C-alpha cells in the first residue's frame, strides 16, 4: 500500500468517526428532546379570540414558543374561543375546575364575578394610555393586589396583555357628546352603558356578530366595537360613514386601553418550578407589547382602507372629555363600593389620577364622593 492510499484511508477513518460522533450526538439530542417533551406539563389555554383572527393567530404562535423557553418544563396548548368552554361563564369555571389550565380573556368579562375587574381594564374617563396601566400594575402594586383577589378563586393572574382601544362607528355625523343625545348605540353593558345613558344615549347590548346586520337594517344608529383593524374585517365601512375618536392622541374616552390577560389555575401554577414561573411572567410582558404593536400596525393600515371607502374620522374635544369624566365619576364610586377588593384597586387608581404627574382629577372633582 502506497503512502497516498494510507493517507486516504486515515482520512476516511477520521471522517467516519466524525460522522459517527455527530450521529450519536444527534440521536442523543433527539432523545433528550423527546424525554423533555414527555415530562412537560401541558397547560390547555383557551383564548376568547375566534380561530382565524389576527388575535388568535398571535396568541397561538406565542403559546407554541413557551415549551422551548421553559426548557421543556411547561407546554402551552392553545384553543380558540368556544373550543373547550362554550361561553365566558363556562371558561371561568373550566379553569377553576381544572378542565383547562388557563385562559386569555378580556379582563372586564368578570365584572359580575369579580367586581374589581372593572378597574383592571380601562373604564370611562379613567387612565387612557397603555403606559399608565403598566405603571399601576408593575410599579404601584396593582399586580400584587390583583393576584391576591384572584387567589380567592383558585386562580393566578399572571399579567395584563394590551389589546387596543374600542371605537364608535356611526351612520350619522358625530363630533361631540351632544350629537349623540337620543341616538341608539350598541355599547357594552356595566359602567360604559351607565355613563352614556346619563348623557342621553339609548344603549343596546348585543354580541359582535350581530352588529353588522343591526347597522345595515338601521336598528341602531351607531356601534362601539374594538379597533379599526378588526372592525374593517367585519365590514363596518359598508354600513357606516363616520368613526368617532377622542382628542388627538386618544382613540377612545370610554374604553381607551382594553386589556386582556393570562390567568391560570393556581394548582397548575404551583406545580411549576420557580424558574418556569419567572420565565412565563416575563413572557407575558413581552407578548403584551408584541400583541399591542401588531394590532396598532394593522389599525394604521385599516384606517387608510376606511378612508378609501369613504369613511370620515371625527374627534371629541377636551370639553367633551371633561364632561364625560364628570358624568363618570359617580359611577366609578358606585362600582368601587361593590366590595372591599374593588375599593382597594380603585383607591390605588384614584390616587394615581390625582397625582400631578397625571392630573386627571382633583379633590374638588371628588367632593361628596365616598
């Protein structure tokens, strides 16, 4: 055998050894991955977003990333609205009873079960900027207080998720609160409806799926729903011609920061390691920003389409905001007095709004309120 053959043989043997080592490493990696998946705690989490919507697509993508981020300890299995629990009441109970391990709802849904929840998402005349809500939750103790409240129901409120503002689409031109007097408007119930009723508006409650036909038939004059992106997909430009925003920089004065959240079963939460919990908490904050910014981009694009279809944007003035807040304040206190938990959350918020850094209300505005 010549030197060239020997060298070739040595090189070949070295290559085969390398391939074998890589192959074994790959097999070991796959085996470890499979073992990790087998050990993962699977949390079934239902969102209130319908399948196929941008909201659910974003949520599902994020949910699918959790297993890798927790090192295989926790896996999220996402479900769209009604997939496991048929409605909101069933969703709440399904998480408490362990049928689901978590949910991604609009926090306001639980006002009947947890009165404090009306103050865990924006409300008429209240804090109207996303950063204000982040400040209250993450810097002023509202997150800890919220978790204490949810713990009473066997739930862990992991954190808020920013969605969007709710806006009003109208068949008639509206540029002030006075213009809305006597109009028949689809609005959410509770605090929002009560404030508009004080201002002479006839409010109607109906699910989102019924809004388009009601506007088309003229059963209602206007309707509130979420932001431009979703509302354009629902065809609102075909049945309305006007979109009502708040003053510049504020899309809505009645529900400007509509918050969702991630809430999980306390039993499931307690089974997770401290490390996994910290990762999930951090991921909720990251996802909140991603979800909000993606929706805002879609809003930007959708508003251009509304205008192409002939829609006109009108805005309330600062005088309208002041009048709206004045009408809302007694209703704030009505809901705050539902129970001690609601009062505790509201006390934190009223002190924040009175602070000169915000300056939305003064002691004079609150005279006679208890």
